[in-house]
């Protein structure tokens, strides 16, 4: 009985790990898509000049935009 429970636990843990790994990959893809979209928007906004400055990427430029 203990061996059966252990195998079941390993099977369940493995299935959960696979599901979580797939979810992480999906989230990374979404993050990449959102970063590309934000970069495109920043490039056509008043924040575009900041993108030329060292250390500024789309997210930091977009955060500065409301302050201007």
C-alpha cells in the first residue's frame, strides 16, 4: 500500500510540475508580447526620446510619460 501511495504521489507531483512549467512558458510568451507592444507604443509617443537614453527601455519610459 505504501508503495502505491508513493507512486501516486510522484505521478501527481510530476503532473503538477508539468502543468506549472507549461503555464510559465505561456506567461513568458505573453510578457514578451506585451513588452513588444509597449515598445511600439513608446516609440510613437512623447516617451520616444527617452528610449535613446542609456538605461531607458519601454517600461521605464512609459512610467516617466505621465510625469511629463
